[in-house]
C-alpha cells in the first residue's frame, strides 16, 4: 500500500491535475489516502508528483514512531540552588 499526502493547495491548478487528485481521493491539503501499489496508481501519482508526497507502509510507520519518540514525555530538569 502507498500513503499519498496532498502537500500543495488546489487553487489555480489545471483541470487535469484536479481530476487526477479527485481520482486519487484527495480533496484538501494535508489529507492522507491509502491506495494500492499498482501501475495505474503510480501513473496517477507521477502526473501530480509536484503536489503530493508518497510513503510506503514501513516508511510511514518509521516516521510516526520517530515523531512519537520526539514528543514523548521527558522528566523535567530540576536545579537545586545552594543556600548562601
């Protein structure tokens, strides 16, 4: 499976691009759709490759895991001041 994310807006794009994005199931910016990895889907993606980003399932899982690790809870830093 491929995960396709619409990265650019649709304003001012040609009708050909809009139809291709509609066929892929993309309607709004940052929307993610899951499509099968076959020649027809890859052909549609290649037409609008400048508007979308594509990830495979393992790439997506690794990216999400890295994001979660980055935003995981960390213990606060505690400073102890010495008394004078």
